[in-house]
């Protein structure tokens, strides 16, 4: 079952075309890694899918519901606000810079959306949050504030916050880019455990070994295009295109 279908997606900022005819799909339980040089449109793609940017053209279907379609006249139109909200609740996005509320404790950072958006009972939301914190190895940090945590701990809290809304697809936008190498391993370990649990994920990453080992499918983007897409053994093997091999050389040297 396709959890995400993107067809001929395009996005421009004034005269700058950032996404050009992007098409791919993500199946249930699949982990898709998006790699490529900086400025290739990877983060913009995630922002369009998560409704943080408006696409100029193409189609997006999330969990069987059309978010963006072409109408009978060939014009790109979004679904109505009620449908968009329902879709938004099916997706979770983990940012590279954590985006935690600094004035809220770790526990409240995680429970705020379930209580205010999903109208969950406060005790149920707290119980779920504590279960997620335990999974992240942070059960002792529930009453701490973001400023009291390391970068790796803050990112694990942001993952728990995203999971608290029970998304069907989880997106990561370079989740380790703000961390030093020693803390990066903490986050990659968490994402690997989510993959083992069957979580459907789309991950923009510069961690090539991680993409090779965890992803079911790898997408290489450059200049707003998908240059190559396939299984990790294809993109990281001898049959990859010359451009992909050239890009990967700097990680293998």
C-alpha cells in the first residue's frame, strides 16, 4: 500500500525553480532516504509534503487521501482545509534544529499537541509521553527543560513529540546535522529502532552509511531533480550513475 505518492511536483520561489517534476512513492513500512548536495531541494520537498510550503504544480496523495491534485481544467488545487488538517495529523516532521518550546518542560513539550490538538485526556497523554521517553532513554528527563539537555537529548525529545501524535509517516529533515559526531550515533540508533518497528519514514540525510544500511530505497537529488532512485545496493554499488559515484567519493575518501 502506498502511504505517499508524489507526481510531477514543482515548486518555485519567484523565478527560482527549486523542485522540478518530482515523482516517487513510499510504501507502508518503507524507509526512504533522500541524499544529494546542499541546495538540491531536499528540505523544500519535505516542507511541501508537510504543508509548510505550497507547491506550484503536481500531485500529492497521503495515506490514500489527495492533498494536491490537478482539477478537470488541469489546474493544481489543494484539498479543503478540513481534509488538509486530517492529512497533517497523519504525518510527523522532525526538524534539524529540534524546535522545542524552551519555556516548557520535556513532558509538556510532548503532551501539548496531543492534549490541545487531539483532545486527549491529560493523564493518557502523560502516560504515552512517559512511555515514549523511556523508549528514547530519557525517562528521567521529563521535568527538565530543553536548555538542560544535550543536543542529542533534545533531538530525541523532538522525535518523541512527533511520535506522540501517532503519525502514519514520519519525516526527518537532516536530523543529525546540528549535532557533533559523538551525539549523531544516538539519533541514528533511535531511527534504526523505529525502522525495525515498521515505521514508515522519509529521511533527508548526509549520513551515507546510515542511508545505505537502513533505507529500503534511496533517492539522489540535484538541482531540483531526482537524478537517480533505487535500492541502496544500486546507488551505493558499481551500477550507480557517474554523478552519484562522484558525490559519494567525498564520503568514502
